[in-house]
C-alpha cells in the first residue's frame, strides 16, 4: 500500500474535462514533483486532493483511506494533508504571527505548536522580524515564506505546495527550494507542483509530467532531467 | 501646481459638479441653521446635552443591530435585510415572558433578575431565528449571483413580519416598567447637577459593555479568529481546517444575539413591541453600518453612535434654525439623507477601508 495515492482521477469544470484520469503516488519521506505547462491541471489536482473541487470519479487514498469522503476542513484536522495554495492567500488583515497560528488552528498540542513556531522562525528569520506586521504589507517573497510557514504550522503529514517559486526573484527562488529540501529532510512528505521544472527536478526524488489533464511521463527526477522531451519542453534546452 | 489642477479638472464630469453643488448647499443649510438656532438661544446648554445623551442611548442600540449587518456582510458580502426582523423576533417573544413574570410579581420583587431572564430569552430567540434564516434561506443560495440572496432576504423579512403578526397578533404590546430604572440619577449634585434619565444610562452602559464584549470575542478568541479568516478568504480558511459553514452559523448567531439584546433595550426605552418594530431600527442600523464602513466592526459601532446623536441633535440644530416647523418629525429624513450622501461621497464609510484589497 502506498502512503499516498491518486487513482484514475477525473475532474470536470462544467464541460471542461480538466483531469482525464490521472494516477500518481507519493511514498513517505519523498519529495515528488508534478510539472506541466499553464493550464495542464496541476492546481486542479491539488484542489481535488484537499477537497476544494469534487472529482467526477477516481480515488484519492491516504494510508489506504479515501479522502473523497471528507470535507476540506476534515482533511486538515483528521488527515493533516495540508495545501499551501497557489498565490499565497495569506490573511492580509492579520499579523504574520496570527497567520502562523491560523496554520495551527485545529491543533491541540500547544507545546508542540510553540516548538513549530520556533522552527518556522528558524527557517525564515525574516518572518520573526516581522511577526507583528500585517501580512498584507509583506513583500511577495515574504508572503510566500509566510504561506509555507503557515502550512508547516499545521504539522503536515503530506504537504501539497502549489508553485512556491512563482513571482520570486531568482536568488529567492534558489533559497525557497533549499528550504523546501530542508523541510523534507526534517521529515515532511511533499507533493510539489511547479512550472520551474529545472529547480523542482533538482530537489525532487521522482516526478510526474502533466499535459492537458493527463500524466504523460513519470520517472525518477534524475531520469526526467536526462529525458529529451522534458529537456526540450520544460527545461528549455535545444 | 496649476498644471495639476488643470489635469484633474479634465476628469470632472457634469454629474460630479451637480453633486458637489448639492453637498455645498446642504452644508450651507447646516451652517446657517445651526448659527441661527445657537445665536437665538432657543435651547439651553442643558437641553442640548439632553439631546446628545438620548442620542447616545438610541445610537448604542443602532450599534448593536449594525453589528449583525456588518458581520454578515463581512463574511458573505450580502445585506441581510431580514436582520430588522431578527431584532423584532426576540423582544416580541420575550414580551410574553415579561408579562408572565409581571403577573407572578417577579418584576416587582426582583426587577433586575426578571429583566435579565427576559433579556436572555430575547437573545436566544433572535439567535435561533438568525441561525435558521442562514441555514434554511441563505445557505442553499450560496454561490448564486448576489441579487438572489438579496431578494430572498427581503422575502424572508416579510415572511418573518407576517409570521410573528400571525403568531402574536398585530397590536402593540406594552413592556412592563422596571422600577429601579424609572426616574433620574443626579451626578455632581453640588456643582453641575447633571440630571439624567436612568433608563438612558442603563441602555447606553449595557449596550457599550456588550459591544466591547462582542468585539473582544471576534478579536481575541479562536472562534473569532475563524470568523475573521473566513471573512478574508473562505477557501484559505478551509485549508487551515476551519469549518466554514459552522463559522458562518456562528457569525449569524453573534449578530442575532446582539440584535436580541438591542431589541429589549428598544422595548424598554419605547415601552412597546409589535411585529413591525424592526423595520425602521433595521434601516437605521443598516445606515449606521454603511456610515462606519460596512464590513468593519468598530466602524459599525461608531456609525451607530454617530447616527443616534446626529438624528437626535440634527432636527433642532439644523432645521429649526431654518424655520422648519415640527423639525423633529424629520429625523428619519435626516438619517436617510445622510445614508445617501455617504453612499455618493464616501462609500467606504467614516473609517474607510483599513487596508487595500490584495491584488
Ligand atoms: N474554476 C474553473 N472553472 C472553469 N475552468 C477552470 C477552473 N479552474 C481551472 N479551470 C481550467 O482547468 C484547466 C486546468 O487548470 P489548472 O488551474 O489546474 O492549471 P495549472 O496547471 O495549475 O496552470 P498554471 O500553471 O497556470 O497554474 C485549465 O484549462 C483551466 O482553464
Ligand atoms: Mg496552477
């Protein structure tokens, strides 16, 4: 039994067939990346997993149990499958620290929450400096750090990340990916959606390539980096 | 400098000019009216103070009702036009308990305890009505275009009015008097000799305490944080593990409880209840919520107090000086003129948007 597995998932938006039967799997401790062009269906996949869209058919299994039975908030409270959404979506009118506590909203293990807060501040010292600042006044990069930190505050057993590098300066992209790798080394399983295939394939163990709602390729990250089609289409090599 | 002025002038339309002329005229009227009445000395300082104090008491009731409008708007972006009926349902139902307690002699022997019981029942009924309204009428329409829940709210408002009319008959019912709140209290008897009606003080003080309590609830409790999170971004809140539907119910419950309390204060001040009693206070409180910037909690509170004082002082101050007979009859006209002016000139309300919307 896989730690996390998606089987033959179909999602429609009205008449649009956004996911045409995709299957993928993530083992405990892995970073798995899902790469693909704009509109391929990456965000839709994550939204289906966290319950924000209802699939037409298929299964989403976490430790063998189907998540489709659960509402979005139950997936967080009962399964600790945590989604760091596309475009950050931090609570602009709350302070940085309030946002981080929102991440831990459903947790009851207070001592561990405080430990995790310290850990987030260690990963992102910038957030600690700005803990009393309203999140809406943070820069884009700082908001991304906050969104990731907020996800970590939920003590995720599976962390779904949607394009954490979007809109960041190259130097910051590098450091965000290093942080993601660090988070994984500290024991968090990650499903990483990215358009920046170059960086994603450097830190991931395995990867899936999504094209217009279908998985067209999956392999170890190393093999994908060497794959001619991937190089041409997603890594921009001639 | 001149360049900039010319540049800005190019973007001013005829409608803008007409509107500014209207505003200037109104402002002149206000200034002239106030000047006349103040120089004429028709009212003493003490009388003005009385206007302000009864305005504050009335305004604190508006503020409590406005809380419900503004919280529901903040979370669902809909105007709950049936909120006036939520406000009516509590005190109207609790009237029967009050009557019963009066017959049993409790209003005479333990007046404040009796009042507390009436208050709790009123808050409970208003809360139940508010929560049911959301559950049965609004929730099924979530995601529909904004006009749909608005029309539903108006329908629900009539439905509730006529249901309560049918249940409790259409006549006015007189609330019992509360002995300890009759008469006046005198402050600084030796110097200022400030004599104020006890009822006004009681209503104002308890309303303000309740407002502070509710504000603290939203600002500092976990449930309050959930409400604020859902108000900002429902999906993001769900991704934090917040039960969005439950949080929306709680929001309606808080607004309902505040309206139920306000209803008893209103019934005590005006000594009567009936099925239509929610209509005008509801509209006024909506105005107050707009004045304060709808969706903004402290704004609704300030807006309520401001409106209460404005419509209490306004008729005498602005209109009588212009020779308007029976100016006090025009206090509703003043309140709603102000609503229209705010919607035109400052739709974000007194406090404005506290933070620009995220891009
Ligand atoms: N709410 C929606 N209603 C209708 N169609 C939608 C909706 N959301 C997404 N789609 C469509 O589904 C397809 C997949 O969208 P999705 O957001 O999953 O793509 P993506 O891979 O995340 O793209 P990007 O890299 O640009 O974020 C697109 O064709 C998109 O237009
Ligand atoms: Mg996307």
